[in-house]
C-alpha cells in the first residue's frame, strides 16, 4: 500500500478518536483540533519509520498523548510567563527599608549590632 493510501486510511480510522482523546486532555475544542492536526502531521512525517513492532493504534495514541502533553506544557509556561509581571506588580516589597534601620540605629541586615 502506498504511503498516501496508508496515511489516508489512518486518518479515516483514527480522526475521531484522536480528536476525542485530545479534547479530554486539553479541555477545549480549538486546542483539540490543533492538536489533532499536529498528530496527523507527525504521523505523516513518521509513517515511513513505523516498523509495526507495536499496534498502529498504540502508536497513534502515544503520538496523540505526547502532542497533548507538549501543548499543555506550552500552555502552562505561557500562562506563567504572562502572569509574572502581574504577580511582581502586586506582591509587596518585603525587603527592609534601609532608612528605617538607619533611623533606629540598626543595620539593614536586621541584626541588633
């Protein structure tokens, strides 16, 4: 069977399952659709290297899971990075004010010298 025929059959057999699995892992329709596209792109690129040591379904689900885990990690990093300036602006500065220590005769390190 030619690679394009084989790939077409894989898409036909697994499209709904890949989307459903991705939607469960990612929680959004848009993310699941993008992940499914990524999955089938990876499958197409790797199809020549598939040796059949595992079942096709196992291979497809592993790729789907890996794509979704990567996307979740990217989402997490994106949210964390976008919150960093907000959190930094909202957190009070708890470092000792050197002028207070100067006026009280204490050193800024907090020791009572």
